[in-house]
C-alpha cells in the first residue's frame, strides 16, 4: 500500500489518508478482506499522530469502506457495502451524464444510445 | 480509563518565577508534548513529576496513585531522560549496564544492548567521552530498558542534528506501538513535536496558555496577514505588529473562507502567544 | 543499593588504586619505623576522602537528580555513602591491627578509638557536603581532615593509659549512634533539596 501526505496542502491530514485509502478500495487496488496497517504503524510510517490515523479509519469504517476487529486490526470491507456502493453509483451516473451529453452533441438518438449502453454492459459481463 | 499521568493544580514558587496551578493529563496510548520558550516552566513541571524538586501545591498521580505513595517498583514503570542526561561519566556501556542491572528490578540487558547497537554506540568508551547526541541516546536506551510503560523526556533533542532527532523520533514511535504506553516530552523544538504528539500543552509564564489535541489546535488556528481591521475582533487571538504591517493569529472558524489564511504551526502558536499581544 | 556501590566503585577505581599504593608505602614506613600515627592519619584521610570524592563525581554527573528521578529514596542514596565509609573504616581497622601484630602487640583499644573517630568525623562532614556540595564544603572537609590527623596523633600518645574498655565501648557506641543520626540528617537534606 502506498500512502503519502502533504503537510502544506490545504487538506487536513486525516482527509488525505481517507481519500487515498478510499480510492485504493474503489479502484480495486485494495481488495475486500485485505488487512490495513494498524493505526499505530501507519502513524509511525507517516510520522504523524495516531489520533489522525485513527480518525481517518473511523471515517472509513463509518462510510463502509473498512471494518475493524478488536485485537486484530482493520480490513477492507466487502464490495458493495454502504457508502462504497453510493460512491460507485454516483460515479456511474457521472459517466452516464457525460456520455449523454456527447450523444446529444453528436445528435445520436435515444435508441442508438441505449443499444450502445447494452453492448457496453454485455461486453463487460463477458470479461 | 485513568490517565497514565494526571497533574492537578501544580504550583511551585522559585525566586523570580512561579509555576501557577498547572493542570493536564497524559492519557494512556498518547504522546503529550510540552512546549514553551526557555524558562516558561516546562522543566519545573517535569522535575515535579519526577520528585526531583519539592512542590508548593497540587497533586501528581501516576495511574491514579499519588507520586508520594508510589513504591520503588511502581516508580520504575516510568522511564526518564533528563536534559542533562545525568549518567556516570567514568563508566563505559558495559559497566553502565552492570550498574543499571543492580538498580532496576526489571532491567533487560538484551534490550539495552540491542538499542545501543541500533544507535551504533561504542561499548568500551567511557560515556564521559561521548558527544551530546551519544549521551542522549544512551539515556534513552537506558530509559527503555527497565520495563517502563511511561516515558518522560525533558528536551531530549536539543543540541542534536536532524538525523539524530529523527532516530529518536523513530524510537519513540516504536515505543508507542504499544497502546498501553504513554510519553510526555518537552521541547522548544516544536517541529519535532509537531509530528509525533497527539496532544500539546503550551506553557507560558508558568501557566498553561493553550492545550488540546494537536491536530485540532492546528486546525482551529490560522495565521492571517491581511488587514486586521477587516476581521471580527472576537476572531483575533493574538496580534504581532511589524513596522510595515501586522500579522494575526485567528480562529479559522470565525474568518470568512474568502479571506486568505495560512496554516499554523506549533511554532506560530508559541510565537504569537509569547511575543504577540491581545487586540 | 548494590548498583550505587558499583557506580562508586567504577567512578573511584583510579583513585582507589592510587590510595592503595600510597597506603602500602605508609604501611611499609609504619612497620619499619614502628610508628603508626601517620598511617592512622592517612587511613582516616582515605576513609573520608573516598566518600567525598564519590560525591564530587555524583555532583559533576548530576547523578542525584537521576537517582531520585528513578525512584531511589534519599535515605538509600545517603546510606550508601555512609556504608562505603564504614567499610573502608573497617578495612583500615583491620590493616592497623595487622601492622600492630607485625610490630609487636595489637592494641584493640587504640584501634577501636581510631575507628570511632573515623565515624565521628564522617558524621560531622557528610551532612555539610550533602548540603553545600563538595566544592563549597571543601573548607569543612579540610578542617575535618586536619582534626583527624591531630586527633589520631593525640590518640596514639594517650592510648592504653586513660580509657577503660567500658568507656571506650561507650565512646564507640556513641560514635556509631552519631553516625546513624548523621545518615538520617543527610537523607533529610537530600530530600529537601531541589535538584
């Protein structure tokens, strides 16, 4: 896992950590069930306070990206959990909006658009 | 859960200086940084904690037990690094190990030598011939080798180069991998504390000027360099007037987002409180 | 306290070697000249001087501060110096007896008196050293040592004739009590000190 922090950016440290882990989960870089570093070893690695890493993990857990087991540590949550799903849906809608805009620009009609969408889903399912 | 260290209304009168009703705690699993300029009272607080000076008022509790009622074994659960190191100078590390072995009931020779190896300290040289950095590392190695759960360090990094300071930081992080441990560290080199500390207590003129979670403090305050009269007076904590302008330490939440502010550092907070004035 | 003895031993090893050599010379001189007074004087000197030298090391190293910070009681810290002195005094006592045996007859009363005076001087000097430090207490130290040598010469000249065994036993007991009292006082002084 590759996390780094920027002390001079306007974004608070715990947010930076939150974003990076979230993105790693969403992109599949971190897989469901993968163990995350303990809050203390991450704090040591990044040279920051354990309260910061703890806060980032708390937020990630609240939003369904990770879960914690007492005495064992924190792990990536199963796909489709809570906010992760929300995130994915939001991104999907975002892409669809972009595609729709392009379709309108090229004067592509609705049927052609939906066929294209079905093809995309189909080809994706074959993968 | 009890704090590892609890200080209540600590008071001490010296000739020209008074430590006045200082209160704070060191929670289990946390690192508390004591910052302040030289002479502010940090060392006085630490010496009081260690029973090395007599106090004029207040309570000091370790794991809920008053300092005066701690038995020898309980006292040894606290590791100590003093600013002047205070180890016998006519002995080498092997001999120091022998002395310590017979002073501490839970002395761990293996840990001690593992640490001195890690610090690359020579075993056969008298500690009196060590450089300041080497002496400090020796003291830290000793403090970590008798089963301590709490570490108290008084200015452990002054006079050390950045590499040595980083090594010590590393060691402290290792110590804190155990959530049952705690560290109280005093320093006027705020950049060191800025990384490691979970909480900071800022001492000025013998009193607690500011204290709280480090991250929260750094987010709560900001530095504003624009026109101070544009600001809500209640938002201005301290002002430093220059010849050609002024800077203010402000409460970030009370400043409109459009006003450009800079992130604070612990050093900023310290300087504003020491050299700044109220509006 | 064992750790404290070890620390002092390491600190003092050069000094003790030096004293050992000098004492050997004094012993040789005493046996040859059949006059023990200078050897006795030197014995007192070593006994008191060793403890005060160890205190000087401790002061230079800021050791008291560290020892107190580690939870060692003022009594333990003070007691170790007194016990060190007691041990050296006993050693001198034994050495004296041996020399006397070599020359002629062991004079137990003289030896006991000498040991008692050792204790008394320590009892007076140590609290001063704990209170003011070795540098400032140096004057007291020198005065005590001069008194020691004078007393031992005096003791030599009046030994055997004035003191009865009972009186001597009482005198020794009194010096031991004084020694213990001094130890308690030194502990109090160390405890009150802001380091």
